[in-house]
């Protein structure tokens, strides 16, 4: 698979410090598979680095496999008929993307771009298809993963339709807080945004101006304090309980 800015994966050596078998076994998508299944998949997997802003593929490119983010964040987006970018999803570490179109054997309907310096695994389509023929368990896990992604996208659409701008931003911030902090005794937390606020605004289906205005309203309510890309939440419970 040749990608803009990257050498051919066939020519790219795997990182010596990357234990692909252990990494795959720890993924929900592959956990529970027999060691021989993992070994066959790992044999053909290739990893590559994507610098911030680099494009992995464009809308209309042939889908030759799926990807797993090891580190960083990947933006999936398309350009609307009005010429505006719409961010469909932001892929975080330990999540896969491209699997649906791989199964459908269709071209990409979105473009993928690295929001931060990222480390990614690529799984050739033939490798995944061969393993699916061998082990139905992998098929069930992939169906479960696709169902979860679909459920999340439906929840996003529901949120855009029913929730106010404040609730959308609050929900996004709460998703950025680790579960250990949400369940722990600490009442405050500081989020360090890895991506721009403009990108977050697009992901939440609002303009940058709307995002900034609501951000200031949340600051006036004492729910957040902002300094550059750091957003301090003085009281997590208060933010969770906020209702328009």
C-alpha cells in the first residue's frame, strides 16, 4: 500500500521494539484469538509513522486494508458541497478505522489525516479475509466492533439534534477525562487538548465562533477555566450535573 509521504509498506521494515503479537493480543478486536491466529495476522502487519498534518488516504482512494492507531489521533473527514470540512470522527489510540469499507470492498468515502504525530498499524485486506475464513470468532468480534461504532455515530447524531451547544462541549470534555479521574476522589482535572479548538468545533457540528462563545459562557459559570490548550475543570461533579 503506497501512501502520500510514506515509502511502500512492502519496503518498510517493522520497528524492532514493536511486539506486534503482544499488541494485537491486547486489542479487544483480537483478544481471545488463538496464538496461531495472532501470529498469522502479525506476520503481515506493517507499522508507519504519520507526522502531524500528513494525509493517510483521500476520499476516493482504494481501500486495501484497515488501520489501528497505536499513538496519536487521526481525523476522518470530507468536504461538503459548500466547501466546508466536516469531521466525521476522531480516531484515538487502540481504535481501528477503515474496516467497514474494507469489508464492502469500496473506495474510501472520507479522508484520513493525522491531527498529531501518530504511530499506526496497517492490516492488509487479504490477511484479514484469510483469517476470517479460518476463524468465525474474529468475524463476531469485528461485527461487535462495527456495531459499537455505529451506535456511537447514532449517539453523535442524536446529540447534535437534541443537545444544546453547551451540552455538546461538556460531553466532549467529560469524554476527555480518564475514567480513573471520573471515579476517583479528586474533584478537579486539567485537560490538555492535543488538537485545535477549531477541529473540536467541527467535530461537534458548530462554528468556531459558536464554540468560543459557549466556552466563555462556561467560564462565566465557573465550570471551566481556559489557558491556551489547557482546560481546567474545578469541579467534575458540577460539570456532570450541569443542565441548561
